[in-house]
């Protein structure tokens, strides 16, 4: 027979204070940094807007919408669901558009397309690549609540990747590399790299069927 | 705290591996860069794909296909609002970091997610809280394994058993006593003399009386032998009727919540004073348990209280409450919002059969209305009807007290706990 003398039925209420409304301040800081980064990246990819080809306007709209939605998704990840004080299933309805679409991926594709629609210098694309990489890491840190120190083991790979990017940008900046047989070789190399990249993902997905 | 006798469950469980969201985003950037490099013939896009693809190349190929997950079974009985703990341990995770989180079922509040230390197999403590009484699912423990770069995620799931969450007993310190108690050994002093411990009076000694009970001061004063008498100690039969036909009012303090908590508080209080307690659950089906004592009986009463019987007689088919549930001379305490006319008729019938009945009214809300004339008039009529029901019950000798659930039950029951209720047949 359980009866706690210190508690009575009046202690029970549908929503208990103290359990809800807690927001990670560190998480919000990371989200703010991500928002700043995504704004800079979108602006960088769109600039200069006047030199864009057909479809630039649509790409800009998609990039802005996906940027806002991806930040909204991060904010909702940081705030506990119970603290969204909305009646009935309104909280679920509010959250579902943000959580059902991979907005970060949409933004990455939109930013790349936006960049491709411009006649930009190679170094412009290189900086966009670094900004997009930084954006993806910021999203990752905001989602997981981890500190930037967790990226330390990956620093060699990041440094090597940025080195390759700098090499590619340098190669593209040399006169005469965008015409002739070099382009065909580049395309073949890119296709091989794409196949390798897809091959990297397949073993992980395939192992989910292991007993 | 969990039952220490509970045996942990240990099984090798298959792990479902998938790309993490971070890896999917890196893959998008890498493939997007390569596709644009091919489409536009600009090598800088291929260079842009290099960092994410190199990062993806660092993930570990040695992913465990299955791991041992140990979940100590949590205690299967709790009280609403109490935290319940259980242990979760992992072995065979091969250096992957693991995070365990409870995906809670409705009306269950999970505790925070817990990181399981790699390699030690030491179980960690997790908690959840049942927010409302009832027999319900707890949910499942979801364990997510991650490599250091968080590129691959393995997940496995363990479903926890159902839990019986008893209503939080309303506080009741005093007890309502009847003037006439059945001749069973108990703790309440009765009006008849007996072998109890409470002083009843002094009378003249008659042969056969026990000499050790001679009252020497009275004997000295009167000059003849006098004896101290004591009140007999008796137990009482109490039957609690829980009206589960209506659930109106603010969630968390609805009429059904108050019925459950008041019933639980009454049962706990009377069982603690060694009385015999029975329960009639007046819901979709009529369920009852005759008066009894002890811990196992308490569990049976709580089982009936929190779960609707799967079969039985419908209250509409019952004209009188079952005799087996109502021993003669029992005190009957009814917790009800008094919205079901069948229960009101049953209470009238009980009073006609000579039972001492007391009703705790738990109705704390009124129907919604706008400020229109018709709505106001309807509400007024409804309030008058409710008032008439309560008045008619009081007139036939059934007291009705109101309880809002915010104060202890002692407050509304104070007029009846101070002195015994005189039984009149």
C-alpha cells in the first residue's frame, strides 16, 4: 500500500513546470552561428544576381526558402517539443513541414545550382565550397549538441579535401584548361569519383539487412 | 526503485545500420559537385566535391552486426507522478558510442537520453514517469550507435513491458466510522464492551470477572469491588463505489481522475487501519470485488480500479448492485460526479436496503455555454437539476459532500470523521 504523506492528489497537474521550457543555450548559439553562415552562403552563391542565366530567380527562391526552413528545423530540434504551448495537435502540424523535408540538402543543391548559373570565377566557387562545408558542420553540431572539438579527428581529412579543392581551383584558373581534351579527361575522372562516392554509401545501407 | 529481483533480459540483437543525416548531407554536396562538374565542365565543382567525399571515406568498415542489449525489467507497478528507473547495458559495441533513449508511449514522460560507456558493459540508469493512472505501454528503449565521425548510425529497439500505474491516493487521515460494527477483530473501538485497550467505564464486580481488571480506586471509594471495562475493537466493512461512467472537466483534474484518486485514498486509508475494503467499479461494465484485507487484496482492488473489465454485466442491465459485493452493515462511500441516473437509482436502492451511504461529489465543471439567452437558461436549468438530485439524496439520508481534488479528503469529510455515523435501518 503506497501512500506518500508528503504528496496529495492536488500535486498532479497535466503539465508540470520544470520539465518543459528548457532550451540549451549552447544549442541556440550554434543555431545562430548556422543562421549567419547560411545567410552568407546564400548571398555568396547568388552574387552577382544580375549575371545569372534563366532560372536564377527560381534557384534564389528555393535557396532562401530552404535556408529559412533548415534554420527553423534546427530551432525546433533545440527546443523541447513539450514546450511548444499550442492546443491539440497544432504543435505536431507546426513541426511536421520542417521535419519531413531534408531542407539542408535542398539548400546545398540550390546553392550549387545558383553558383553554376553564374559565370563566376573559380576562386568564387572554391570559397562557396568551403562555406557549404562549414554550414554542414554547423548543422551537424547544432543537431547533435556536440562541441566543435569532436571534429578534431577529422581535421586531416578536411585539410586534405580543402587542399584538393585549392588544387582544382588553381587548375581551373589556368588558361586553356576549360577546352580541349582536358575537359573530357576531367569528366571521366568526375564520373569515376561519383561512382566511388556512391560505392562508399552502399556498404552502410546494405549492411542494414544483416541478421 | 526497480524490483531488485527483476531479472535482466540479455539477447544478441541485430543492429540496423544506415547513413546518418550528416553523412547524407555530405553525400549530397559531393555528388552535387561532381554532377555539376560533369554538366558544366568546370573543374572547380569537382574540387568542391573533394572535402565531403574524403570525409565519407573515413568511416569504419567494421560495424557490428549484432550486440548484446541488457535491459533490467522495471517495476511493473507505480503511482502516477512517480519516477521509475531501469538499467540498460550494452556489450559488443566495438568502440562505437551508444546513446539510449526512451521513446515513450502517450502519458509517459521519458527521462533524458543517456550515453552508454563503450566496452565496460556497465548498465546505466534510465528513468521515466507515468503521468496518469492506468494500465499502459511504457514505450521502447532506442539505442543508437555512432562512429566517431557520426557518419553511420546503427539502431536497435527494445520494447518495455506494460505498466500498472495506480492513481495517486488522495490524502485521508481520518476515517468515517459507523456506530454499529460487525463482530470482527479490528482496530476501531466499538460501543460494546470487550477486550480492547480503550477505557469504556467502571461497573460492579460479578463472579467470573477477571481480577486483574479490578479498579482499586473505585473499589476503595465505594467499599465494594468494581471493575474497569474496555471497549471492544472491531473492524469495519467498507465498500467504495467508483463511478467511471463520465469523465468531464479539466484534463488531469477531471471527474474520473478525482474518482480514481479519491477511491485509491479511501482504500489505502481503510486497509491501513485493518478494515475490510471492497470495490464496485461502475463503468462500461460493472466490476466488483468483495471486502477483504491485505496487500494482495489491495493489488486486486487497484487492478480493478485502473482497468476496465473486459466483460461483465452492463450497468444498464443491473437494477440492484450485487449482494456479494455489499456485506450487511457495510459503510458505502461513493465517488461520483452524479451524472448517471442509473447510479443515482442504485444509491437510492442501497439506502432502502439499509446501508449507510456517503457520496463524495467530484463534479467541478459545467457544460460550455455562450452568453446567449437560451444557453444561459439551459445552464441554469442544468444547475437546478443537479441541485435537485443532490437535495433528493440528502432527503433520503444520503449525505453528499463536494471535493475539488485540491484539498485533502479530510476537509469535506470532516463532519463525518469527527463522530461515528449512527446506523438507522
